[in-house]
C-alpha cells in the first residue's frame, strides 16, 4: 500500500523537525570542548537510559534473534555512527547556514533511494518535482547567498552530503528489516549497537573521553542525547511506519524553517520576506510530494 503523509504523520514530522532543528545548536556548543567522534559516542550512550526505562515500563523483552540484533547493528551504523560523526565534523568546517542547506538535500536523496529500493514508495514525477520545490524553498529560506561558499571539493560539505545519504539508506533498511519491532525497541536496540560500535572507535581516534567539561557543555550534551536522540528516534520510527522511508526524510526540509522560527520567537531575531516565501515553497513541495492538490479533512486520514 502506497505511503502518504496523513494528518498525524504531518504533526509527528513537525515535532521531529522542531527537535532536530535544535540539534545543530546543541552540537555547536558541545563541539567547543568535545571532538566529533567522542561527541557521537556521548550522544548515543547518554540516550540509552531513557529508552531503557521506556522499554522496561512497557514490559517489552529484548529480541533473542541474532538477525534482529544484526539489523540493529547495521541501523546503528547507517543512522547514528556514520551520519553523526560526519555532521559533527562537518560543523567544525563550514557555516551552520550551509550545513542546513546541505542537510536539506537528504529530502532529495531519501525520496530517490526509497523510490529505487522500496516497491510501495516508487519514484514518481510528482515526488521528484515536490522535493525539488521543497529543497529550493530551503535555499530561499536561508538565503541564496549562503550557497556562495559551496565548493564540491570541500571535505566538510561532502561530509554533510554523505551523512544525508547514509540517513536515506538507514530509513530503507529500517522499513525492510525492523517493521516487526516496536518504535521503542527499535530505537533502544539501534542505540545499544551504536554505542558498542563507537566505543572502540572513540578510544582509537580520540583516546579516553574527557569528562571534565563546563556546565554549559554538559547541559547541551544531555539535551542533544535525551531530547534530540532518545525522544527524536521514538518519533522517527513511528513516522517511518506511518508515512514511509522517503517521506520520513522530508523532515530535513522542515528543519531550516523551524530554526528560523525559533530564532524569531526565542532570540528576538527579525524574519525576512524571503524566509516567508521559502516557507511557502517548502509547504507547497510537501503537498506535491504527497500527490494531493487539496488538504481536505477527508484526505487527511
């Protein structure tokens, strides 16, 4: 059955965008003291306790099948270890504005990868057109001038793009291999495997992590782990089940408008007319991707 963005999925996508939109901010604070690889380890290891409590409270038992844990290991690699490390390192190399635009490209690659690999998410003209419109809206929202520093040979920029591609394959993998598990167990199992994977890598690259950090760094780190990882991945797997892998990746198009809106209402920043136009283009792109020309109550089921 073809997947679409129903009303509940739209709400969940917006919530996930709100959460992940703040992750760049928290990461920027933490990266002042913590190197990228170590930050990836901290992010996954500190996210585990909350999910463990949720799984225990729900009375769920850990999977016993080796193939399930193998799938969690692949998921942790594609959805945590690789993209987190690449994005954190990329943030040390390029501006946050350009990072957001390049991260928005995940919406494009997500639709393409899902369209090629998943039978119920076949690539269609309206999906391609919708994602292109939405991605252009991201650029307009953040300002066309941010693209002036784009350089295809820049390793920092390439890292962000590669992270987006990894996220795209992760979404497909989860839908193919983890559909039988609950969102809570999927998030918990994935992060356990991510932690097991990142621990030896961190020791090899950065050595023993430094725990003597400033209070602001710890606050940002805990927010990044609990809010932007534990809670975010609960929403992630729920959206995946309802709306599909390609539509899930569209959350990256919503992150820039969320960041701009938070800047206006929380930091008192002004909003440009071009940002409003960009918001409208992103909204239009999402409607076109979904294949519906009107959002009536009967269609939003």
